């Protein structure tokens, strides 16, 4: 899994957020950007944003995936510092 974006930023949460915080942020954003609540003019934009939100939530809500993601994120940050 390559780190494409910072999922914590996508959900607007800290990296040490607990499960409850992750779920709350996901629900708030999913409700706001769900394609069914968008107008026809911004439907495509909402669909893309909704996909990013779902991808972030799927990764961060699963302990195993989150640990792998955090490790890759730290490795990537470490590379940029060297």
C-alpha cells in the first residue's frame, strides 16, 4: 500500500485519534459529501471527496491497516527528512 494522501487530514483528525473520534469525523463528512445530497453541478466533486473519505475511514478504522499505514507514513516522513 503506497501512501497517496494523509488520511488523518482527509478526516480532519489528529494522528492519535481514537476509534470514536475517527467514526464521528467519518460520519460527519460522509453526511456532508454523500453524492445523494449534492446538486447536479457538484455531484462529481462530491463523489471524489466521498471516495477519499471512505478510503481514509476504511484504513484508519481497522487496527491492522492503520498500523501498516502509520508505519508507511512514518517511513515516508523519515525519507523526506534525510
